[in-house]
């Protein structure tokens, strides 16, 4: 079974022509780790000293990459991942320092 990671661009919300394929992973854990890494990369790059978690999250939702997972088996719920939920959590952690 494979888990395909695709990336949408928040700046081009719902524009599938901007979607890119990131890769296919053998386990849901690997796919989730890849998604987290994509979100983390944007957040760490975008964070400026003194920036609030809300400001960082707003930047992410406007300009960040929104990875998601498509499992080979659509009934497989083991690879559920919400980039926005993960970003909200990470913004708080990053801004807290």
C-alpha cells in the first residue's frame, strides 16, 4: 500500500493547477512525517523574532504549502493529516520559543 503526498499552495487556494506531487511513501507514518516537515520548513523560514503565533499562522494560511495524503485505499484512515491543524499547533510552539 502506498501513501501519496500532494501539496497545494495556500496562495493559490483551490487551484489544482498549482498542485505538486511530493512523493509516495510506504507507511502512513512516513507520509505524515513528510507533511510535517513541509509545514515546519515554511514556519521556521517565515518566523521573525517577536512574531506572534497568530501572525505566523496567518502568514502560513496565506502563503504556506498545504500538504495532504492520498492513500491507495480510500477507506484507509490511518494517514489522516490536517496541515492547518498541525500548523496552528506548531505556530504556538515556535512563537513561545
